[in-house]
C-alpha cells in the first residue's frame, strides 16, 4: 500500500528547527520534500553543534530525514528561473524566513499564485499580524511571549523555559496540520491558500489550560489545586505552580531510592480521587480513608503537601521502577522521570520506531526520533538526511533539464 502523502510535492525553504520539523513530518508520511539550500553552505544547522568534524550535525540530521536536497542561487537570474519551474511543479511551498524575506526574493503571494494558482504557501512566523509581526522569534522567546515561561517553575523563583521545544517543533507540528488541511480543501476548491502558524500562537495553544486558570483566578481570586493554597497568596496573574498538574488531579514529583546521587531518581505521582483508598493502603495510612480531613477530594486540597510528603516517605524506599510496578498494580497513576540516556536505551521505543538508528555515509550510525504518529496503512521508514545538494541533478532532470543544461547552470553558479 502506498504512503498517505506520496502524491504531494513539497518545496522546502525552511531551516533550523520549526520549518524542518513540519516538512520532515510530511516526508515521513510520504511527501516528496525538496529542500532548497544555498550552495556551499546549506541549512545553518548542518554545522551547528557539530560533534564530528566535517559531518552534518545531529541538529541537522535529526530534522531532515526522508528529504532531497538541491542547491539554488535564487539571486542569480537563471537560478530564479529554476525556482519558478519548481513552484509550478510543486503543491506546497514551506518557509520560515524572517518576515518579508520571500517578498524581497521576488516571490510575493501574488507572484506565486500567478505561477501556480494551486500552490499552498505555508509560513512559520514569530508573531501573527499586529505590532510585533516584523520581529524575529526564537524558541525561548516564543515560550516567553506565548505564556509558557511565566507559568513554568516554582513560585519563589524566576520564569523558566522548558527543554521541550514547544516554540519551534510545536509550531512546526501546527503548520503540518494546516498544510494537510489546506490540501484537503483544495480538492473541492482547486485553489491554493496561505497557511500561517505563528510561534506565539502555537505556544499559547499548548498553554490553553493556563488561560483557563487566568479567567478562574479573576473570578474567584484563588485556585485551590495550586500549591499556593491555602497558606500562600495569589496575585493578578496565574502563578508558577511547580510540579502541580494544574488540573483536577493533584500531582507532584517525589524522590525515590537513590535520589542523593541520581538526579533522575524521581517519580511523578498523582493522587487520583477514585484510587484514594488504594493509595492509603499502599503507603500504610489506611485511616485517611475515613478521616474527615482526608476522606474527600475537597478536604484533601489544603493538605496536599502533607499527603505528598507521606507518599514520598514510601517512594524513597523504592527505586522509581519498583514504585511504578507496585502503583500500577492498583491503577494508581504515576510515571518515572526518564533521562535521555534511559529513553535512548529503552527497547520498547526501538521496537515501535519511536527511537530509530540511522546510518549516515559521513557520520556513521546515530539515534534519532522517529515518527511520533503511527498510521496502520502507512508505516514510516526513516531514511537518512540528504547531503548538501545531493539531489540537485536528479530534481533538475525531473524538471526536463538535460545534462548539458545542468552543467551550464552549475558553471554560472545558478545551482
């Protein structure tokens, strides 16, 4: 059976992380992704954070699997003509240039529509229309302007950004959905359209529960599930809540056996109401099931710190995996804090293709994250990232250029 997007051709003008995340996902689903790069340089991440001299960095390889690479000098008149032909032959153009860069290249939305009325132009930008739309945005900036940083961390410390790339990769995932949606709509309209994913918007979408809490705070002045209750104070904005879940199920990160030397010897524990009696039995506090200060979820809220301290006394006698095994017998929600080393070595993730080993002709074998979305009729095969310009001749031939014409374009520096 064919791939889900095998009839879709993507012109990939993206670089660094947000755009390549989007186009890699589309490539995993079978789209023909043609990555356009500058001759001699290419995507800047090819050389960023290198761990092997002269080899493409892991930063690049892990974001550009299953793609083809061509080099074009879009400032050269003949290179520009090649790009126009590519636009005419592709379904989607994806870019994450600085604001206005595509227009300055001579490829405004109107010009692209003249060349190909069915073309979908998909863009990642820092901000949507408004006072900041011309500003550049990077990962941590997006987390700050999207509301994530102000609500992450502990109340007695500064705002904190997360290691999860919710600004870059998160926005790339949003953009991929927008592209697939536009392709679907094109089946009925026959027209292309412009798809915009702003990083601020993407981060805010992932932080929607905090916008929920902002409105609750303004209405009631207190949020009882936050660790500031009952002894702390609430200001005008949603506070940082440490490791609290921020939802209806109180949770916290607790120490496990070996925490003194292992920075990841912890477990996330959720005091879920339906299994409260089982929790009490496991930690040896059966009397809490009938104690009026602990018997109901509402009664427990002012005592959460004491409850988690008592559970932690139990978890500190077990490794995080021992604690998880015991708690799962009773359907008590929990999860060990897994380090990147532990994740890389987890056999089940290798088996499902979530962690994949790829062989590269220059850097050799390396681990990468595979497709996080699994389709039963379109399994993903992760292939290596392309070398710079590796497929230039191949793509040019597909456009109808002869070997002599390709040689000429290379001689004049157009490709």
